[in-house]
C-alpha cells in the first residue's frame, strides 16, 4: 500500500474512480460525491454520466484513465464479460492503477472471476475486493444496500467509511466469497418472488381484494422484503426496473452453473430461472424482476390488472 492509502480513508486523502453509472451506480456515486469525495467516472453511455458531472464528477474516456486518476476504483456493470473488460482487459482499470491501489467490483459476477482479478491485482502490488450488493434501486437511492465483501479482511475494514455511504457491509471471507454470498442471496430472492406472485394470482382467482390480501399477510409469516418492495408495484403495473430481468437471468444462470459444479440440486432455483427466461422470450427482459407476475398471469389466463381498481394509478 502507498503511504496515502495506509492513512484512514477520507475525502482529503483518497481519490475515487467509478465505472458504470446505470440504475444502481448513479445513486451510489451521488452518495460518495455528497460525502465530499473526488470522483472520476466512466460509462459506455456518456449521457448517463451527466447528472453526476453536474454535481462535480469528472469524466474519463476509459477505465484505464479512471484508474490513473484514482486510489480506489469501483465498478458496477452488467455481466462478467463486462467486469473482465473494464478491470483486467486491454484498457482495464488495473493497468492504470498505481501500486497499492484498490479495485472494488460491486457487480454480481462469477466467483472464479473475482479470484482471477484478485490474483492479477496482487501481481501488480494492488488489491481487489468483490463486493456485490442487494437492495435494488431503492436501496441504492437510500444508501441502505446490503454489501457482501470478499477479499482481505483488513482491506474491507479500511474501506468501511466508503461502504457506509452506500449501505451496510458484511465480510464474507476471501476472494470470491462476496460473490458466493450474493448468489445465495439471489437464490433466496428467486424462490421468494415465485411464492409472492403465486400467492397474488391465487388470491385474485379466489376473488379476494389483492391489495387487502397483501396488507393482511405483510405482518405475518409470509411477510418479506420482496412483498414490501414489489407487492404494490405489481398491483399498480409498475414494472420499471430497479433490477433488470435480463440481469437476474444472468445471476440465476451463474447460480445454476455453480450448483452443477458443486453437485447441488436446487429445484426452486431452476423453476425461477425458467419463468424469468419466459419473460425474456416475450421481450420483457428490460423490465424489473417484479414483472414475474406477467409469466404467471399468462400461465393461468388471468390478469390482476382487471381486478385491481387502482392498477392504472401512478406509483
């Protein structure tokens, strides 16, 4: 580590870089800028960066250029191939990072790739943390994300002032363990979402007021974060993406590959993956994960919209 990065992290001694300013990244960057940090950013669609430039961020023309201006570089992009490209590819951030620098990948990605990035960083005298997040767009906006960190524990601890701007960090173990924790999180969410929309379809078919039903179960054993975040959104036909169906299909696909290598049979995960794949097949991959209700409505030839008088209301 350099002398500056061995000091406690603060806006006066730590320059940050950020790669990826989409649904999640934009809000996360905003929290860091408001906390006083200098931020250099890169995104493939420059227009997505404009709100951050307006509040003081600086735009760089490549991940490598971001790293050249930064002590710590965060990334939150779409797919493992994107992670590899922006961090260790030809113009990747690692090539521009000074000795003692830190890479923090917050994308949900392959655990094996996290290990590869960690090894590549170590060879250059740097370190890498895999720190995927859960909480969706609302968690990002509110600074209440769950952060699963893998890597060197002392580095994660030193990073805590930055993670605290974004949510709550939990140290999960060595390189790749943050990704394993996030995949287990996605498996849990997938089956929970199936249960939520199946319960809603059943309530609808039984002639219940589905909104009253959701309120009734929310404080009982069937209550869940998925219900709190998405129940009313579903009733209002609000399918705007806090987390894209396309990205969830990617995550569940990684989970299934990991299960195959572990010799695990998780039928709930496999079912959820098939239902989400059906949304992609209908051109609904850019909707939020709560759009799962559409797959169940099609299977049962029923629509919650026709039975919910407030379905046309804006959220």
